[in-house]
C-alpha cells in the first residue's frame, strides 16, 4: 500500500521525520549556514573533494564567461562523452549528458542528437542563471561521464542510478537507490517519477520500492524484479558517505553517490537540506535513528570506519521484507 494512504498516527508510529522537525532540530541545529556554499555550489564541492581525496567524477574544464562559449567546439572536439551541468543547479535541472558522438553531433542519454549550437545555447542559459537558485549567475561544469556499472543492467532507463545516503553527525543513517525511468526522463529524481528503493544498512539489499509514493515490485520500464537488488561493496559506499561529514563540517547532509564500472563509488553531489522521500522508499522513519545518534554524544566513534561498522550493526535488518504493508 502506498504511503499516500497512511494515517498521521501511523506515520508517527513509524518514526517519520516531518519537514518542520527536520528544519528546526536537525538542519538549523547541526548545519552552520556559513558552510552551505560548500555544497550548494557543485564546483566548490568538487574542489573540496579533490583536497580530501574523496573520489568524484573528474573535472574536465569550467566555463565562467559568455565569451568563452564561442570557441567551445575546440575544447569539445576530442571528447566522446561528458556531463555538462550548472554549478548552482538543484533537483537535476540543467544537466546535459552526452554518451557519444555521431560525427560533429552529440548523442544524449535519450539517444537524441544535438549540434554544437544546442550545446552553446545550453551553456549560455546556465551562465545566465536559468537553472540556479534565485536566478543567480552561474558557472558551467564539464566533467567525466560515469561508466555504467553492469550490476544495474535492466534496472535503470537512460540514466545512471544513484545512491542517496543521509549522514547525521558522521553516521550514515538511511539509504536509498534511485533508478531512472521513462517517466523521469532518465533522471534519478523521485518527484519526476524515478523509482526509489530502500536499502538495508547492513548489506545494501532491497527493502522496499516505490514510484510516485506507491509500492512497486518491478521496474516499470524493464520489468526486472526490484527485490533482487543487493549492492556489492556496500561498506565502501558507506565509508565514502561518512567521509563527507569531515569534508564539509556539516552535521546533517544528503550524499549522492554513483558506482563507476572502473573506478568504484564516486561522490556526485551533496545536499545540506536533503528531502524526506527517502523514508517513503524505505517504508520507515528517520527519527528513531537520528535520536539514537544524538544519544551517542558522550561515546561517539571518532574514525569513519568505526562509525560505519557501528551503523551496519546497529541498524541491521532482514535482507528483504517481502510484502511489507505499511
């Protein structure tokens, strides 16, 4: 049964974190506003990740001024694949993914072809602030395309799946896999129709899956059974997420990670105000886990490894919860 039908009392029983509580007791209390630019600006996040040896897709180059766009064809002429995005964009807006070339033309992840004039126009729109918060002037980032990991074959439509992990005071507390669909236009955005799949903290196995807040059992485009998903190298993924706390100094963050076929887990971006839909994907609330981590004030685990091993033990649960009814 989809979360849309649950009564408020049942939500409280499940320990659901609401927006007001999240804003007041976690974001405002644990995130210093001066640190927000480190995650609101993807270029700053990427440069910080390089400084802290946090793996992230390689930065190819940056475009800061409109006049640079006129000769952009020189910089792109030898590039078969790349991702072009706004530094201050949010919700996946303004991201152009090029997966190949057809002569002088660029092939998008949807299979559609565009020319250099289209790329220039897109860059110009980014610089003008079309995709940035509040319409502020922006910067274009061109970075390496993630090599699709075969473990996700048949589970995503025209897009690389990403893993969102909420990290509180350095402890990963909840995780979900976001799978692109035809409805989401190849973007891993739940509001646009991507599949959200809750992941067990102990081993990365599927717990529950939803699309448009309703429970589903198979991918809507490919028909693959979602309960079969179990992400390998799970501890390494949690370690990467936990590292982002030290890197940014933020106490409550959403970390978005991707798996590269050759390079392993990569940090894609961070969010100082992560949404609450991860609870819908998991079929359980964040609040009990957040309160548990708060209770560790006097015996906190200093190292990233100790924090990850602690949550893998403390928040362990059965590999799958088939037919889970909320």
